[in-house]
């Protein structure tokens, strides 16, 4: 009987460890004091850039990439509705909640910059974080840019996704394009009190084909 209890305790402990490792959450607070100009209705997507099973793009690579490359390599974590250029459901200019983070990635080089690889589409802990606001109300990233041109704002945030450790506390993000370099404006422009989207074309058929292949691969990986 003692052995059975010991085994059950070990299984429970292992289950708790796995759950905490694979279902990590990171609390966030997003401030949106100034509406995103040019986007009356749309969505704010949160995520980063790279390939599931491949490497994430560094911020310099994101800055130098063209629009179609960015569209096809975006890894969405979650999204929020935008109305009048502002996040819906705000309280005193803020939205709070928790990101689902998955497990932290490990680095394959000493610098910890290149070669870091997300194993699947749910892995965001400790990674770079971007805000991708766009004047499309589509709730699926795969169909966000089909058949039109859009206003878009892409911000590389100073703070990335948290590591999922409750001791790390709340991560705060501000939808701003501050001139002091707090966030990196990649598409669009702004100042301390304004954020302005830019007009971007719809992606080419080839870009959509590439994206469709990436989504299919990610889905297959999750099923395995």
C-alpha cells in the first residue's frame, strides 16, 4: 500500500511539473493612451517572427525584412480587437490578462541571440515580443491580409514575453513609438504622444502559399 501511495505521489508530482512547464502563463498589462492613427477598426496581434522548428528572427532581421517576409513569418500568440484605434475592454487606458507562454527555448550559441528555436506554435516564454496592429478584423492570422491593402503598425517591444515564472511578476507594455527608443517602430511612425500606421499592400499569392504551408506544418506538428 505504501508503494502504491508513493507511486501515486510521484505521478502527481510529475504531472504538476509537466503542467507548469507546458502551460506557463505570463501576466501582462498593455497601456493604450493614444489611438493608433489610421486604424479605426482592426486587431492588435501579439507575437514574434520565425519558424516553428526553426529559428526566431532577430530584431535587426525583422527591421531589414520586407513586408511579405514579415507577414509569412509571423508567429501569433494572441490578438485583441481595436475600435477607434484603441483596445476594446480597457480600464483606465489599460488591458490586463495572461499570455499562454509554453516552455522557454534553449539557446544554441553563447551569445544567446541567433539560433534559438521554438519547437512548436505554443512556445513563447522568454522570447521577443512584437505588437502588430492592422486594419483587418479577421480573427485568424492566416486570413488577415487576403484581398486588400491595409493600414499597419509594427512595434518591436522593449520587453519580451516573460519566462512564465510567477516570481517574475507583471510585464508591462505600452503601445507607443517613443522617440527615446523604448519601442522600435518597424512599420509606421510616431512620437511620445502619437502612433501612426502605414499603408501596406496585400501579400502576393506566393507569400500566402508559403504561409499556408507553414500553418499546415505547424498543425501537423501539434497532432504528432
